[in-house]
C-alpha cells in the first residue's frame, strides 16, 4: 500500500473542507502510512512540500490534494507524481486530467465530475461525522438554534427576528469547540446555505451540520441544495426551510418547538458518515487507487491520449451546428421527427 501525503496550505484553518481532510487523514493512518504536509506556510511539527520533493523518494507515494483554488497549480507542480483530488465543493471551473482520480465528498459532487471528467476514476467518499454527535437525551433549553456563518439574509434578517418574538433563539456567530453539546440543548435547528453558495458560484460540498443536528436529536429545517440532498429527505427526516412565505415557515417552526418530544432513534441517521464506515469504504478505494497507479506506471501514454479525446469532445461541442433560434424556442412543442427533418434540411 502506497504512502499518502495529505497536502494542506496550512494547518490552522477552522473551515469545513480543511477539517474534513484532517479527519480523513486520521482514518487513513489506520490503513497505510500517511502524514500531513503543508505547501504555503511552514509550521512546526509538519513537513513542508518543498523538502519532501527534494529529500523523499515519492515515486510510489500518493499526494491527496483538496483546496479548490490551488488544485490546478498543485496538479501541474506534481505532474510526475501520483495525485488524487479530494473534491468537496464544485464550480471552480478547472478541468481534472484523467491521470488524477477524484474522491467526491458527496453524491452530488460525484455526479458533477461524472459529467465533467468522464475519463477519470471517480469514487464517492463522504465526510466524517465524529462520534460525539449523538443524542444524549437531556432536557433542552434552546428552542431554535442557528449558525450565522453561511446563513442566508432571509434566515438571519427576517426569520430569526420574527421567531425571537415567540421563542428562545440562539445564533452562533463564532467558532464553538463543543457544537454537539449545543445541538443537544436545542429542539430545532435551522440551516440555509443556498444563497451563500449561489453568490460564490460554488456548490455545498458536503454540508454536514444539518446531519450532525439530526444525529443529536434536533428537528431540522434546512435548504436542500447540492450535497445536502445526499441525506436530507423533507417530510421524512427533516423539513425544508423557505417554503412559500415567512409566515408559513414561522408556523411550522413554532409548531415543531411546541410539539417537540424526545424520540428514540432506531437507526443512526449518520451511520454512513461515521469514522468506521468511512474507514471501511476508504480501504476499498485505496486498493483501487493503488491498482490504478500500478497500471498508469506501465501505460502512461494512454492517459495522454484520453486528454486529447477530451479536448476533441470539447471542440466538437463548441463547433456543433445548432438549430435556428425560432426553432429552438419551439422545441418543446415540435415532434421529434419534425426536428430531425429540419436538421436534415439545414445540415445535410
């Protein structure tokens, strides 16, 4: 089993993608040699990428990269190495060459790369939810919990002020060391990240807070954009937030607060995301990655050919003739045989 270098810009980052990668590193250590490496800031106790490339024999190692804005540069910098892209958010606009396998943090991300990188090896590897996120079956003194970061203006500026007139609302606006404890004090959790990700032109990469809240026994109202739809099922394990009007949201949330009861969870809603489940899945994936890199070492030119094919497909898509605008506008009402006849007349 090859050694894995997990690449980080720096280690002191309290953001979701970084923390997810740190948890993945700890799980990987149970399966193969693995260590953290920084490439922007040199930090005590962590090796620096420059020194590894100069001092270590990395021909049989694997480099895991994940920080979206840095991915193209890192792929170019590690052109002669075995590289794996751990992808969470999508929408950065870059292409991934077939020589670089992709580990998708959600099924939504897997579907994105299935379209954007059809020649690539792609696996689904969900983010890890720590075991402390569980229902402790204690009394709850917070009616409604909201985290300010990534929340929509509608949630913070319209819904929260209205709810505060009727019940106790806690808005977390800074990092919390023991979020599981706060979840276990809360009856209802509200999450709405759709505006945040739309404004940044990116997707919600995994969106674990609503699942962490569910695991802790909270009634959860959430947006269901992007990766959130991997596990959220409105009407069955959650309720969708921002439905029709503010008043309708308020009525449903207050009803959930007043009718909240302790429930016995027959199954762990986060079972697929627990460390032991992800570790088992990662073991299978690592076996596939090692086989892939073994083959690539023996047949490197095939991947160059695949890149050419991908470029040809892009060129064909750009140059492909299209129907005139009036016909396109009528496309929904024209029978298929009529559209084929028009294409034959226009393009032969």
